[in-house]
C-alpha cells in the first residue's frame, strides 16, 4: 500500500519473503496474508471512485489489454517469488 495511504510501500520481493516466513510458521496465517495481498492488488486495478466510468462497460480491446497486463504482472511476480525462494535455498 502506498505510504500516502498509510502503507509501507514494500518491494514485491520483500512482501513475498514476509509471506513465506508467515507460511513457514503457520500455513493458515500465510494463506490469509497472501489472500489479503491479492485483494490489494485487485483493488489497485479498479477505477478511481467517482470518475464516472463504469468498470464493466468496456470494449473487448480494453479488456484484452487489461488481461495481458495482468498476465505480465503475474509472470513478473512469479519470477520474483522464484528468486526469493532460490536465494533462501542458497542461504539455508
């Protein structure tokens, strides 16, 4: 979450490392924390409140662009997670 909204604005790799630590301590806690992070990511994709745009009234080209961006973000996050796990394995 951005600092101006009261968050820490942590780097993705730091967030994943924290989630991993939580999950190692207690799987349910890690699951809940990861779900909360996913909700924040999804919330970041919503339009600004009161901008007059209906988020469900988009043409297919815009939807496809959003889907492509989501896939790219997911792939980037997966690569970051793999690096965190690799670094953890090298240190452990």
